[in-house]
C-alpha cells in the first residue's frame, strides 16, 4: 500500500491489515449479537461477547495509535460494561445506540483501510456519538424501565424508539463496502494447512522419482498413477481450504433485515438453517449481491404490513428463512418468506402487457413457467408489478449474476402463503465438467451445466430432421422446433468438405433463457476442465468465457453458451416461440389446435403377405393416460373380445392391428419355447375415449411405441374416408378412430402451405 | 515499462537491445522490457479474433494471448519454427506474447543514436515502430511493446483488415 507515509510501512501495514481484518470480524459478530439482543435482552452471554469485541478493538487501536477509534470504543465499552453488569437494562434505544457505535467504528475502519489514517474530518460526529453513549449509560436507572416499561416516564428519546436512529441506506452501503479487507484474507485450519503441506511433500517426492526415471522404465505406470492420486488429493485439500461456510454470507442479514423492516413498517424475524454449508470463497462473493437483493425484496414486497397480516389471520411477525444445503454437487440457498406470495395472474397480465408473452402462450403456461417470467429482462424495468403482486426489482439481474457463476434461480410461490426463491450454485468455479466438441477441425469445451441433451443426426436423416423458416434453421426435436446454430459458420471456421453430406451432432443447450441446438461435427470425451481466463481483448469477442488445457496438452476455448446464442440471434425462449409461431402461415391459435402431440406406435403387419410393412398409427397424446406392459396371460376374453382387468376396472381392449393374434402365433414361435405365457407381454395404451355418455377408458394394443411427435391432422380423404389421417414427422400416419374431432382437421387449402 | 520512452533522452548509459528477425528484417527491442523468450509453441487459433492475434498459448499455468508480428507487417504468418517474446503489462491481464521468426544476439547501443519515426512513414508503420537506431551496419528499427499490445492495436483500428490468409501456423 503506497498510502502510508511511514518509513517502515511494510511492517506497520501488515499489522494494520491484520487489525482491520480482525476488527471487521469482530464487528460482524457484534452485528449478529446486537440484533439477537433485541429479542433476548436478558442474555448476558451476548452482552459479554459484544463487550469483548469492542474491548479488543479498543486495546489494539491504542497500540496502533488510532486515537479517534480508541475514544469511540472507550465510550462504547463504558455503556456495554454497565449493561453487562446489569446496572442498566437493555432497551431498544440502547441497542440502537450500540448499532450506531458500530457504524461509527466501521466508517473509521474503512477510512483507515482506504487512506491509511483514521482521518479527522468528522470528529464532531464522534463527540455527538460519545455523548449519546454516555447519556444512554446514565439516562435512566434500571428499576424504572426493566420492571415495567409502561410506568417509564416519557424519556426524551422515546419518540425515536421505533425508528432506526441512522439512515438505513447508509448502513446498507457500509455493509456492502465495509468488508473488502476481509475479502482478501482467509482463515484456514492449521490441520488443513498441514495436510496440504504433507501432500505437497509427497508431490515433490513423486516428481523426483519421475525425474530420475529412465525412459521406458518399468515402474513408470505406477509412478504416473501415484502422481495422479497425489494431485487429486492435493486438489481436494485446496478446494476444501477455499470452502467457507455460507453463514459468513448470512451474518450481515439480521441487521439489514432489522433496519429494512423498520423502514418499511414490517415486523420480520429472520431465521437461518444450514449456516455451516461450505461454498467456494469466490462463489460466496458472487452470490452475495443476488442474495442481498432477494432478502431485500422479501422484506419489502413479500412480507405484508402487520395490519394486512392480522386481517389474513397470520402472525403479526413475518418470518424470513435463509436455508442452505448441499444437493448433488451444488449448493442450494433458499430465501423463504411467509408473505403475500406472487399472483401468477398478475404476472401473466403484466407479461402480456409488456409484450413478453402472447395471451395464447400465457394461457398454456404452467404456474411454474409463469413465475419464471419474473426473471425476464424488461419485465421489471419501470413501475411494473412490484407494488401489486410482490417481486420485481431487477430479478433479471439476480438471475444473470447467479448464472454467470454457473448457477440457476427459480421461484416458487403460493398466493397468501409465501414465496421461495431458490438459488443453485456449483460448489466450485475453478474446475467445471465440460464436453469437448469439435467443429471445423478445432476443439471447443462446452460447460455441462448449459447442456440439456445431445442428438445425433445421421446423414440420411438430415433432410427430414432439419427445416427452415426464413433464414433460421430449425431442428425437429420431439414435438418442438429448436433453432439451430452452426458453430463452424458462426465462428467462420473452415467448414468440412461436403458438410451437407455428413452426419453431425446437435448439442441442445440452454442458458439465460436461450435454448438452441448447437451443430458440431463431432463429440469428444467429457472432461473436468480447469478454467483459465482469457485476456480482455479476447474476452470482448463475447463468445468465449475462457480457455483450458486438454489432456493432450492442447488448448481448447470454452464457449460462453448464452453469448454464443445471443450472437447467433437466438432470443430468450418466450420470444423465440413468438417468432416461430408468427412466421407460420396461419394465426397462432389455429396452429395450436391443429398441431397436437401424438403417440406414434406400430401395429402388426396387415394382410397375408409376409413382406407387408408394419403400419404406423397414432393417438393424440392428450387421450393417452398410461402406457402399460401387460403379460399376455392377463388378457382375458369375453365373448371373443379381449378385455383387461385394470385397477379394479374391466376395460375393453382394441386390437385393430391384430397384435394379439400375431402375438399368439409369431411370438410363440420365435420367443423361446421355455418362456411361461406370463413372460410375454403386450404393450397397451390406456386411453380415455370420448363417448356418448362421457368418456370411457379403453386399452389399445400396440406392437411397440415408436415416438412422441407433433402431428398435423389432415382432412379426411375421399378415397380413405374411413380413416383419419395425420402428418407426423412428414409421414402419413393413421390416427386411431374415436379420439379426434373432425373439426380439428386442417382444410385442404391450408395443408398445402404447411407441407 | 521502465522508461523506454526516456531512453532516447538518456545520455551515456548504453542501452542493450535484443535483436529479432522477421523475414529479412531485423528489429531491436529493449532487453529490460522482455520478460521471457519462448520457443515454438503453435498457438491455438481463436476464431473471430482480429487478424493480428495469432492465438493463445499456455504459459505458466495461464493463457497468453499472442500477436503475430508478421501479420502486423502485412506478411503471411509463418508456419515453421518461431520465437515468442513475452512482455509484461502494468497489470497481469496485459501480459502478451509477440511471435517473431527468430531472436538474435543482444547488442549495446548509445541512446544518442536513436532517431524518432520519420514523418513520411505510413500510418501502420508509425503505429508499430518506435524510431530507429543509426548503427554502423545500417538502421535498426526499435519496437515498443506498449505499442504492440493487443488492446492498443485494437484501439488504433488500423489492423482489423489486414489481408492475409489464415493458415497452418495456427492449427
């Protein structure tokens, strides 16, 4: 630090830094204890702890020559001493005074941190504060207030009692900036350090052995394995040393919530769970801001004012719970309030108003999907929804921050019962699982957390699987269309020869609401990669988030999935759907009715010839309740017609494709003879069929289920007027009778355009 | 960093220059500014990067961005053996490598022999050269790493469209 003018500044700086880090910790503890003290004023242990913290600061400041700090700490110590000795009682204004003392101490500490001296500009404030503390110490005798507060005379500070004595935003700012010194230091258990040293020793030994190893030596594989295990152990220890309890992050909240609650006129109790859950230090810092935001939102918008709560029959005091726990390689942090909750109707209304969703989309959204709309950018910019339905302020920023470190956020809410905001972050950042892909002859690493699934498109299916609307390539993935991004084209790599004649892979990825298929030439192995930052110039290209050294020693660039999608013009999901729908030749509503999800299955070969092709048939997905495997022995016959006892109900089976008869003939022949009849099974789709008297459950026997895909119903053809046909994956498929309404069919004129 | 710009004004103290070769041309660079010289390291091509960025190479546990000096001179990049000079910036992120064909010996020159860029120089040369030393054997153009820093080259805007083919050295 070039700030200190002292000649032996190195040594003094070190002392000061140590003092700052220690004092910050002390102040944070005080913070916790003081807010706790308001609830348990009788707890002597808490007072003793606060007293110790202030006392330590006072002792060290005297030694370092910070007179201003010492005077202030001394005054505080006087008051705390009296409180501890029970000569005076803990009251709200005394706690407020002590909190003010803490802010005073903290601001001097941060001045010292920035300028190297404690500064003199605001000595007046100090005296005011010191006077206040002295006054609080002597003000009222114990008997008058602790026995019966009602009898207490109207002390001159009483009007203040219900309000924070300090401006709440000032305290927030202090909290945010106050601990920068502490961020640079870390406390590590000496045992952990010793273990690390041992492992380093072992690493050196192994290295020596390898260095002395003759080329092609016999013991080389053994040494390599040893090196591998030592490295893994060392990595594990370093990771563990970087782990910090989430509780560190929670410490500042009791105070923040207290001040915020008073400002907003709420009564809030804060509870913690799983404070000991460990999280990498860098991640802990990264989730700090989003978490603060979430807590602020919960108090400000989540928990109702006391009056409303009483009307609702809830306890006057709202409860805010912060909960942290490990779950499958991630850390989950939840902010749970028992407030008003978020009304999905209002959210959707707002989303439609802001053009973030169409009314049709809104109608088809699940509650969960609707709540996620809150995270969309643009949802919350202006006055919007905050005052009415709950959350809002900058939730997109919260999501962006959490996703930046590879995490995710979701909301759960029940109107009247409360809201839960759940953040999921990886345990560590430095090493991430990734899939190495190849495109244009170069390797790229794709972080696994953005990867949804992988699809392989063989050469002969390229034509069928791909579609194109305008300039956008689309891939038919089950019943949806997925925008495609060709990595080699996007990065202007040299394309493979005859790229169109080759098969390729599609990595379906999703990040920051953008979901798209990344087309790559080849997939290589999944790896745990060590992320190395790129220089500013290369990062500003906005496509790569870093680089990594692969197992073979070459470098691979790590793709920033969200930025890649943005660069390729992929919009966040809700927008994308808009575009696709809008560009189809019919209005969206008509399209939605015509396009329905179908279960495609195969029935037995029809006709006598052995070479007759197995026929494809389909049933609308909405009609299918379950798909069951039924042993053939369970199928009984009544009057020559097959029936099945299903969950206490007798349901008729339809075997139009003749699967059962085929089964009894063919399967007996080729399925080994020694199989009991029970071992052979038929696949039965349990369906609900509209009927004159409502709906009836029937079973449709199929040979096997092929797929679930989007299908378009076709008008009945004159030639095959008996059969309802649909276009599923570009193939004409017979639709099982009785499940569709003729009105659903697409008039012929339109069909041309769709096809 | 350490006063290369004042080097011209200094009297007395001879400056030691590291000579480097690109094609047939020889350039000089103050040895105090060079952090390290690496051998051939086949940089990993970075798609979409400006043409003067040769790519990235692993360097001491980090990733080093390299600038192809040939590209800056409007020449084709060199696929064969090369050297990478590593320069430090004021901040760690500013560290970068300069790819040249080869590095020669170190020579000592009088600061007084330095002459600033002549006014007739074209804009690109103005941007990357830092004057020249008048040596008995001829002129030796001096380079200043600060002028060759990727961020600086990007700001100048003169090198975004160098016409040269992408080829072997980057794979």
